[in-house]
């Protein structure tokens, strides 16, 4: 139900991405999506009512001209419906998202560096990378990650993929899906062709440029590709702890915990939202 509605969603972010700079005077974090950078939101007036959200939401943009990031689009739509606030979504890898957060150019960064069963989770991965400031994590969902593959490849499991001569579309270092790729390829040389997000993996395979690549189940099913599950991973938003009391961020937490948004995520292939809205606080590494 909600998933089919999302397939027809082409919201403001997709439009702005094709038409250039978004100069709305009431935007926190003015974003030039074509140039790929965001202005520093910390120097904007505090009363402005938009949330600049940096997330690695890894779903399709224009497969058949039908979809703009189903999960990301659903959150932006539900956030505005419930709160009246607006959200700007950028598609980046987990590492790129955290880098933009560190630079003060976005309010949240989406990360998926840990398997769902890992007790330390994304919190542990962030701490291992070193924290310069206290962070708050909002959990969104656990999702299935694996390999998207051509239907005619006649491959049924990861072992067959590892032994095959299939052409890979790779993932960049720092991307959450890179861990899945490395798990299958081991010590072999990384693929020369790199996709910047899950959508890029699917489009490369559909276009005949590659046979297989690491992505989430949702992206693979959107592209009508075969999918081999490898792991379940946790997806969280991280934000500076100093922003935890910002009304826009409190509103986002309320939306994440709402029954309506959880129902939407349940309708997405491979998503488990049972812990959606859980909060965790991380302390900076202080010497």
C-alpha cells in the first residue's frame, strides 16, 4: 500500500536536484544539489523552519521515471504531514554524510556501518572513527543488504557469485555497502567501476554495465533484479547532541516513533522498523 504510493513519489528534492540551486529564504542549509555542496546552516537565522537532512538513503531515483527514494521520500512526506516542517534530503555514502555533519553543513547524517546483531552497532563504529563532539543517534530500521544481480545470471548464492566471472559494480570506501562487497570478494582487487549509492548499483546492472553489486533489498526489488541476501544492517541518524532539543529534531523523533511511519517502513521490502525512534547518546573521545 504505502510502498506502491512511494513508487509514484517525486517530491521537491528530486525536482530541485534537476533544476539547480534551492534559494528559498526560509531554508536551513541552502543546498546546491547539482554542485554537490551545502551552505553552513549554523550561520542562518534560528527561526527558520526547515530541516536539512543528510542521509545515505540508498533507494531509486529514476528507475523508469517512477521513484524518488521511496524510504527517504516517505519520511520527508510524513515529516511535513505530521509537523509542518520540511526536509531536504541529500543522497551520500555514510562516510560522506558524517563528513558533512562534521563540517556543520547538515543537521543529521545517516549511517549503516554495523550488522543488526552487533551489540555495539553504529555507535561503536562511530566511536572507533573518533568523535570530536557528543552525538545523539536516532535508530530508523534494520534492513537487508546483499547482492543485486541480473536475473539471467543463474546465480543462487554468494558462494557462486564469489567463484563466478561476473562483472562487478563496486562501492566506495566508507560506504556502508562496501563491507558487504568485501565480505564476498575478500582479498581480491576492488572493482574498477564504482557506484556512489544503491541506486547507482541497480542502474549499472539494468543498463548492462555490470552483472552484480552490493545494495539493499529495496533498491534491488525496485529495479526488478534478483537479490541474494548477505546480512541485516542497522540504519541510524546521528546528530550533534547540542541539537537534540531543537524543535525540528524533536519533531523528527516523534515522527520516527509514530505508528503511521512504522507502518510505512513495514511495507518496504527488507525493512524492520521495530526499534524505530530508539535514542542513544555518544560521548566525544576526550584525552
